[in-house]
C-alpha cells in the first residue's frame, strides 16, 4: 500500500457492536499514516468528536439512528468540518446534497477489504470522496451543468467530483495526464474556485453556482 501525502491522522470508529468495531480497528491500525484511533457508540458521537477531534469518522451504517445520515453527521470540531465514511449496508447510505454537505466522503460495504479501507481513508483525508460505482448515479444526479464549460471540461468536472485523481481521469478519458491537469486548471478558473474540493462542492450544488 502506498503512503498518502499526509503525515498522520486520527480516526474515530463509531459502532454499537464492540466486536465489529474491534475488527475495523484491527484493519485501520495497520496504515502507517494513522497515528491514533478512538472508538465510541452512536449515543456518544457528538461528545467524542468534540473531545477527540478526529480527522475521519468511520460510521457503522447499520447502527445509524436514521436512514438519512445527515442529522448524525452534524457534529463539528470547532469550525472545522469532520469527514465521514459510512460502513455497512448501502441501503442505509444515500448520496444526496445534504449528506455531502454534512461531510459524507465515502462508503465501504461490509465486504470491503483492507485495501478498500486504505483507499477510502486516503481519499477522505485529502478532501476527495470514495463511493462504489453502483452508488454514484445518485451523486451524478446531484451535479450541476455549467454553460461556461466546454463538453470536455464538464466531463472532467464530473469525474473530478467522483473523487478521481488526474491519473484515473486520464485513463478513463484516454488522454494524457498532463492534458487532464490543463483541463482541471481551466475548470477551476471558469468556476472561480481555488481547489478541486471547491469545484466538487460547486458541481454538486453545495456552493452557489454564482459564488
């Protein structure tokens, strides 16, 4: 497994089943960039987030108190948004503007491998999302179209908002990675944003198109 471009991370595992939580901890603790792991039950989520200040929260979707995780993901660490990854059954996790705005950065099914956990955590820690292709249609339905973008630029933005790296976008579109970088630069400029994450949020309607 490659090491992500960050030095360390604090991961919080939220699960009402202690045996299942221990299994997730055993997987996550093997990642070199994870410096600390905390656990709690859903009833203690807000207090634990406030005390532990985690970088990423892994939520057991099957134990979440609501089908829509938006209310569950409201806690914040001061003014810093917390990144959440739902783990479990896809029927308990919906990709909507509200869940994305609340901080949902990914989903891992109960069959996820350690490599899947590594990819999801790595993506979330740098501000990207990690969702199975079977769930991304909901994400696509949330995206906006921008008339100032060319068809190719819009296509790059769509793939960007799926959490793809430049390398994966290049492979998907059959173009050079340097060309993807050029398109990304143009998209950021035309959308008047400063980062890929801001472009993703704007594409999903989480930031005013005119902002």
